[in-house]
């Protein structure tokens, strides 16, 4: 399962939890971490369905890279309840260069494993994934 360009495997649990988020809405968000020692993407944190966007952003470390998916609920102008699944590549400026390179080189392959993501964001600081930006990307 390892990718020849980055050598990064994706733990089966990542896809399983993502399918539960997408199909059953079992989670509000999932934070994924690359375990460098074993060269694998793993699930770091699962957000309960009732957790807020603030809970989600608080679970991203201030100076370490992560991947995350967030299930965003919204109401259209026609008053229809909808949701979109966001994929967020979190790479704060303060994280290690090696870590940023590892996450950047593995992102596309990992993102393809998560079938059903509708919006993708790259963020290097919290302002780049503020609720205003999330809302602007759904309409």
C-alpha cells in the first residue's frame, strides 16, 4: 500500500472512519497524523457529531502538520439542509520543514483515499480556515 513517491502507507482505520463520517455521520471531524517512524497515516482524533468547529480547530496542534476532514452542515438560500465534507491540509509556518515536506508530498495520494471529499483547503495559520472561509467555499 505504500506510495512510491512518498513511501507513505494509509492505515485502513483512516478509510474506515472516513466512511463512517460520510455514510453514518458518526463523527463531526477526523484528524489524521503521519507516524513518521512507521511511515503511515493514522487517525489521531475523532470529533463527536455534536462538537463545534471550534473543537475541531482546537484539536489541530499549533506547530505540527496534520490532515483533517470536517463535515460542515449548512442551510442553502432555499432553506435546504446540506453538508459538505472538507479536507484540510494543516501545515503551520512554525512546523518543522521536514514535516511540511512529508505532508505535502503525501497529501494527494492520501486525499484520493478519501472518496467523497467535496472541498479542499490548505492552511498555514488558523485565519486561513476561519468559519468565514469555510462558509465562502460551500456556496
